């Protein structure tokens, strides 16, 4: 059984530990003196930590690959105010040595209640075509099972089992509320788009042994995957209006807001603008919240520097 989790390693600074971790990144590097060392990212369901193998780096690099679960003996160290593992020994673990559930972070929210909220929003949609479209997706029990387990991201926001459902409900709540503040917003269209905007993420990620991109996710991406899923479902509905199909597709294809951030097209309707900002707000706030939570666990006033947003965040 796993004893040391990433979120608690700050309590063991200066100690030697032996435990199991999943490997999400691995690279052989050189020190300034030209000596080889191995840098890896070790993770479990509570977070991730950098590990360095300073001795016999080339030998140990051949012992495992990315996505493996490994057994590590290491010293927990604090360098430049960041926790890291100085690894003494490392090998690929045997399947009977670990529990896979230790390596996939899971939302603490009640999935059943969130699912009830999802169907509440679906049933609130009066437009018969959009209502049928949503029921075609979510009345499929096998699809629903996959959907409620899916993450919303690999590393930034809602990067945990059930994260997609959590993110979708919040975005839908924001859009539903915002539709009351602006005249002539098509509320049914907006809520439908909010529910479906990240639908492609059910196929963008794999969950074992940890959250990572699927081949389809890397080659195609969730926006295009989701667009095809919606088109295929609409083809199953008799006389689904072409105008509604184009509007729904536009919401999905534009929700990242900018081409540089993955949008296939820019938001060109009020509903698309609202969806983009709702999606971005929830993703950004929850990503920052994770940074702040980790910093507070380490009793730090500032988070680590985030390369995506190019800043640190104040925790007090």
C-alpha cells in the first residue's frame, strides 16, 4: 500500500522515503559541469513533484518509461523553496505491488448530485431539437459512465476523475445566470452549448495509470472531436434545423476565444461570447485555486510561477 502521497511530502523534508509513483515526464539532461542526470515528474492522485537521479542516470533511465508506475527510494528535499525528490534508486513496479486508484486524482464533489444537476439543465431546455440532442448523448448509460469519469484537463484545471462534469456544471450555471442579464440571448442554445462545449474530452484523455492525452486527443483535439460527435448525433434526429446545427457547432468551435488558444473560429454570436468567457473564467479560477492550495500546504505566501499565465499568485 502507498504510504507517502505528494500532498504530504512537505512533512518529510530531510527524510528518506520509499514508495510508488507514476511517471509523466522523463528526460536525460546535463549539469553545468557536463554530468548526466535524469529528471522525471513523479505523480500520484494528490499532485506531482520533480525527481532527479544524480548517479547512474543512464542506467536508471533504461529501467522504465513514461506512463510506468515505479518504486522509488529518495530523499525529500527543499530546493529554491520547491519540494523535490533526490532519487537514490528507482525501478519499474510490478502490478501486484500497487493500487491503480492511488494515481488518478478524483474530485471530492458528489458525482450523483452533479449528474442530477446536469439532467435538470437538460430537461429545462424547451427547444425540442436541442432537448433531443442532449438526451441522445446522456441517456446512453455507457456514454454517461465515461462522461462522469472524464477529466477536463491533464494539468491545468479540473485535472481529475470527474473534473469534466464539475467544470461543465459550473460553466452551465454561469451561462444560465448570465442569460438573464442580456436581452435577446437564446438561453436554450447557450445552455445546450455550455453542456456540450467540452464533450470531446471524453475521448481526448486516457485515465490509466494517470491522466494523459489519448492518440486521438493529441492528433485531433477535443474541439474537433466534439464537433464531429455533435454532427453525428444531429444526423440521427429527423429534420434537425440546419441553423441550430450551425449555431451549436459555432459554440463548440469558438469557445476557446482565440485561434492561438485552439479556437477554430472566433466567437461571432452573443451566446458564443458568453460561453467563451464563462469557460475561461471557471478554468482560470480553478487552475489558480489548485496552485494556491498547494502553496498553502507548503505554508508559502506565494504560489510557484505558472508558465501558462506567466505569474505567481498571492495566497494570504
